[in-house]
């Protein structure tokens, strides 16, 4: 993996309540990172074996690293950052289907498994779309996620509203596709 692949990973460290921990938010990789982060042959597990880290965990778009000695963060931060980036870049590369692959003739399919897409869609719906719909007396809920398609139910003022198509396509689908290219949002 070259430096260009690693630099494509948008990474932001956040402090937690535990001074030994850093939560690394990887906005360019919303997939669940638990298995990759904790894989015994992965770069982060290597840092545990080397005594730099004491624990690692991961989830959708994040990895938590716990340093073995809290006084050494300054000394190991660069090495930990590179291991986190390497892990996320490998997951990103594995899941992305380039434009034009397969028989779709330029079709981009969602690179995220449906269970992870459901978590991402629910989070984005709650954060970006629900406040808009709720302000007008409406509700949007996710019915199911299948093959990269998020099917939603519209209720209250959203049901039958002419602006619902705009909200679903231009807002919800657009924000979802930033993290999951090829994902689609449809009304049930």
C-alpha cells in the first residue's frame, strides 16, 4: 500500500474519557472496522504485540486505540496513526467497486454490506433528515435495506408531500452517497 492510498483516508483523532484512549474517526470509511482493527495479523495487533498498545476496537467508521503507557502518546502517535490509516485503507480498497466494473456499464454499486449500510443510513437519517421532516410534522423511517437500496416509509406530513421526493433524493440520498457511493433511497 503506497502513501497515496494512505493519504486518501480522512482521519480525525478524538479524546475519550480514558487518557490512554484515542478514538480515530475515519469519515471516508463508514464500514464496520472491528474485524480489521482486531485481526491478529493486522498492523494494530502488531502494535499490541510490540507493547505500544494495550487494546484496540472498531466499529462503523471508527477505531479506538489504547496506549500501553499513557505517558508515551507523543512518542507512538505517528506509528499508531499509520497503523490506523493502513487498516482503514485496506478496508476501503476491499469494498469499493470502480465505475465500469461488472456488466452494469458504468454502474456504481454500493460498496458497503447491507447491515452496515442500515446503520449508516439510520445515523444520517437521524442527524440530517429527521429534523427537517419533523419541523414540518412529518416522519421518515427505514423499512429495510437490500442490495444497497434503502427503502423508507413516509408518515405524517411527509406522506403525499410533493417535496418528499426532493428530501429523499437531493438530501438523504445525496448525504448517504458521500459515504456509500451507489446507495439509493426509495419510498416504500
